[in-house]
């Protein structure tokens, strides 16, 4: 294919869109500008702000159930004031505890770290960094947000119904999720959960399809795939994962809906509820686990890949050094993306799986350590002897690498099916995935926010608050999650609301109290960040230069507050890869600068 | 707002590309369901069914409709609008007949073979899987209805073949998907 020609054509088509846009720029109403906006930058902000609201709710839930875990049996009258019948006498009811952990997991995994994260950065960065006026289909992009909004409304409403929200864990395993009578959280709340997640899947498919299409088809002239910043590669593979795995979750949920409401028994067999024998015969609960984890495992990479891209970009910029091993970074993203589809059964080692099959999944699972290690190595070597600028974004990126290493190492433990017999469903797993996914992804997201806030709002986030935010969160996260490894190794189960009946766990009483207190502090510091965020939108220090971080990528060639269409004139042409830092004695060379006659060859 | 004009000759049109990605994701959904079917069919208490004969009728209908769709597309590209209208209308009608046939098939299964939603055998899977397929066909029929109204009553002349091409791609896809599902149900026992 004649690449140049194709690019030239792409440019032309961009212009068509742009002119058309100019035409109705003046009479844009408030509604079409801020609410039903088709501008990718506005949609990014919508995803972000919705995500922030969800994060505050989901985070608050974790503080509440930590209160229970740290101080079992103790009464907190304020809980009764707020939650009424769910916390009689100020003590959380068991049903409420399960509702809280279920909603915490669902909200943070899907609503914050999937929609809030990909929705923000894919939307913001794809057109800006690949050089396009907007997404391939701005309309579908807008729909993607509104489906997410609907999903949010449905999930939120489930918090307020009589029987409360779903309460069978974020993995909604049957039979708990498949029988209305199984528990109070299996009533209407569970149906709303399924409906909400179905809407959520539609939203992420619309988004993902659009991201892929835009990245492959709408790059500016000269922007070959290998000149793309790693952020774009990362959101590209994220979208591929989502588009291929979310539909499988949807099929699992459809079968679940049939089982719940129409009398089929795909997942149900030989069940007795409250002494009553259920009529369901011939189903298999394990079937659901297969369908769930076929999404569930790729999902954890849907969460982490975008932050890997963000962190790669920020580390390179703030070390003033080219990223180490660009092609290895792309290759390992690809490897992770492929392997992600082949390892789901490592969540099911203890379901009575054939040991041979189990060992195949062990092998494939441990293989993921290879591309993960390559990436870690490359981040470290990029920083090595760099001229590091410790901006809040950079600190969070370094924190990301630290967390990712810590949590990745425990992945090797749980990835062994034999060890997993001991570790499965203990606090060890909770420690593993919170460090490697939860905290890491949040660090990557914070890094991205501190870094691109100036592009989003034309102002900076407050740096001092940023440093406080970073140090408290880093130290706090380790204090919270590190001790959980010990609890898990000792066999302490996850998802139990009161472990005091076990004498052998009484040694962890103080530890659990410490964890709870630190969680409260860390949560408060996140609220401080949210304050910083909203305050800085209106009152933050103004950005005065076009390229405040002295970065090479295209988004910094747009005006400080770009309008719809991003570049007032033509979209700039790209002549080089995005990582020419400290080259030939120059601090940085933007992608738009043609390669000089006597420029050295090495990247 | 339309970002893409039909000036891109060599490169695949972004809309069409988007359609292919969407198709990939639909494929994954049915792959999930048919894998579930395979897993379940190897377990105890699996119940077989007899496929109602009418599904063969609907197979012929949807195959013919693919053909008419293709002719409609060709006519559109050659600007033979009269022929285009006739064939897009026939595709729409055939699509509707397909949906009716499928529903008759479901009814026959329900009434003649007493396969209800109780249980988890081939019959229950059939309702879910064929049912979801019919929904996808229904989406295509709606799209055809839109094109058909535009072709007959539209005031604005359409020149770009892209919408018709998109409809055709999707239509052939649901056709192929049906063939796959039919063979699957005949094969996996
Ligand atoms: C070297 C890499 C990794 C390996 C070998 C690994 C392996 C595993 C295994 C075997 C489990 C199941 C443990 C059990 O339930 O008994 C697990 C759980 C989990 N992992 Fe990892 N993991 C790795 C990296 C990651 C990464 C990078 C993420 C996310 C970004 C992640 C997220 C999770 C989550 C969310 C769970 C728990 C799901 C749940 O049961 O609720 N893991 N991991
Ligand atoms: Cu996994």
C-alpha cells in the first residue's frame, strides 16, 4: 500500500471534517458543548469526573468494611445514623458487609479503573497524540459515554433499593448470584447489577471499537505505527482486549439472567436453599467461572496496560532520555495482550481442574512474567543515569514501577497451582492484586492526571499537594497491603467479616487495626487530591507556555486550550519518533521537526 | 458530523473497518456461548433435541437474501436505482421472513417437543443462541428498513456506497453466523 498517499488522503478527510465543524462553531449551545458533546476532549473529562465520583464512593466503601475488619464487634454510632437498618446499633450487618465488598470491587474494577481510566486517557490522547481532529466516529464515542452514564445510574440506584445491591462478590459466582432466594443481595440488586454491566459492556465496546479504528486509520501524515507514543500503543492493545473479551462476559451474564428469571439451569444443579430442594438440575457453576474469567483475566490487563503506556511516556520525558527498547515495549504489550487470553483458568486452580490442564495454565501464566519483566527492566534503564525531574507525575510513575514489581512477584506465587491451594481465597490474593493492579493502576492514573491536567484544563494541579498526595499514598499503600501477605500465608480467608473466632488469627488483631487506621488516612489524602483537582480547574496556576514539560509529542503543539478540531490550522506532519530526548546535545526534538542533515542516526 | 468522505481509495474506509471490529466482537460473544454449549454437552443430564425442519427453510431464505443484498449493492454502485430499490426491498422482506421462520421454529420446539426453559440441555441453549442471533438479524432488518425508506421516499440523493456496503457486510455476516450455528447444532451432539 502506498503509505504516503494514504496519509495524504487522511489529511484531506480531516480537513473536510474540520471545515464542516468550523461552520457551526458559533451557534453551539451549552448542551451540545458540555453535555452531549462529541469532542473527544470533553468526553474524556466526562469519563474522568464520573470516574472520580465513583472512586470516592467505592473508596468510602472500603473504609467502611475496613472498620469492621479492624474493629470487629465494636459499635460506631455514626454508621447507624448514615445507614440505618444496615448497621443497627452502629455495627455493620453481615449482609451489608458483603454488599460493601461487592460494590467496592465492581465499582473500582469496572467503573473507575476501566471506564474512568481508559475513557479518560484513550479519549484525550488518541486524537491529540496520533494527530487527528477527533475520533473515527465522534457520535459512537459520545454514545459510549452515555451508555456508561446509564450503567452508572442503574448501579447507583441498586444501592438505594430495599434489598440492597448485589452481594456475591465482584465475580458474581452462581449459585449465589443465580437464585433470588440465596441471599438478600441476590434479589433485585443482582438483576440491576447484571443490567448495569450489560450497559457497561456496550459502552466499552463502542469506545474500544472507536479507539482501534481511530488509531489504525486516522493518524496524521508521517505518523507511522512505529512513531506512535507508547501511550497510544497501550490503549490500542487495551481496546483489543476489551473488544474481544467483554462480549464473552456478556454471554455469561445472559445465561445468568435466564437462570435467575426464566427457570433455566445453565449454572444450577442439586441445590438446597433453607432446607428447600431447588428444582434446577444439570447445570454447572464452573461454567460461569470459565465465562467470567475469560473476561476477568484480560480485564486486569485492560486496567494496567493504559497505565503502562502513561508511565512509559512520563518516565522518558522526565528522565530526559529516550525510552529504552521501544520495540521491546511494543512487543511486550503485544505478548501480554495475547497471553491474557490464555491464562484465565489460573483463577480456577482449586475447582477440581484436571492437574495436567492445571499445569498448562501454570506454564502460560508464568510466561506473562517475561514481558512484564521486560517492561520493568526498560523503565528502570530509561531512568538509569537520566537527568530526572521529580515532578508529581514522575514520582507517581516511579511509584507505579515499585508497586508493579512488588505485586508482580507475588503473582509468581499464586501462579503456581500447588502453592495456590494454600493461597487461594486468602488475604494473600487480596494483597497480590491490590498492589499489582489496584494501587499500580491508580498510581499510573494519577501520574497521567498530574501530567496532562495542563492540557485538559489549561492550569496546573498544585504541586505541593501533589507531593503530599504521593508520599502518603505510597507509604500508606505499602502499610495497608504488605501485611496482608502474612495474613494470607497464615491462611486467613478473604471476604470474611469477622476473623476473631479463630484463635490462630488473634495475633493479627493489631495489624488489622493498623491497616484500618492507615486506610482512613490514605482515603483522606485521596479526598485532598479530589479537592486539588476541582480547585485547580478553576483556580490553579495558569499554563503560559505551549509545551510546559518540554515534551516531543503532538498534543503539545496544539494551543494551550485547544478547541474542537485540536489544531487551528493544518494538522502538523510528523518526521520522527517521539523519544528524541538529549539527542545530539539537544534537550528535546519535537516529532514535528524534520530530521536534520547531519543528525546522528541512533535513536 | 461526517469525518470521512469516500476519498480514501486504497485504505480501508474507517467506517468499514469499525464494522469489522464490531463483527469480531459479536463473533466472540457467540464463541463464548457455543463453547459453553460444548462444555455442558459433555456433562451429565444433557438433553438432546430434534431440530425443527423449518430451520432448513430459514436457511434457504437467508442464503437467498444474501444474494439479493449483493445484487442490490451492485446495482447501487452502477447507479441502477430502480433495480437497487427492488432488491433492497426483497432483502428486507426475506430478512423479515427469516425472523418469522425462526419464531415458528421456536414455537414448534416448545409445543411439539415440549422443550421449555426448564433445564439446561441443547434446547435451552438453542433458545438463547438462536434467539440472540435473531436479535442481530433484527438489527440488520431495521437497518435495511431505513435504507429502503430512504431509497423510496428519501429527498436527498445518496451517492456514497459506504452505507450500502456496510449493510451488505453486516448482512452477509449474520448469514454466515447462522450457517455456523446451524452446522454447530447439527454437529455437536
Ligand atoms: C506475573 C504476573 C502475574 C501472575 C503470575 C498472576 C497470577 C495470578 C493468579 C494465579 C491469581 C489467582 C489467585 C487465586 O485466586 O488464588 C491472581 C489473582 C489476581 N490477579 Fe494476578 N497475576 C499476575 C499479575 C497480575 C496483574 C499485572 C494484575 C492486574 C493488573 C493482576 C490482577 C489480579 C487480580 C485482580 C486477581 C484477583 C481476582 C479475584 O479473585 O478477585 N495480576 N493472579
Ligand atoms: Cu488472572
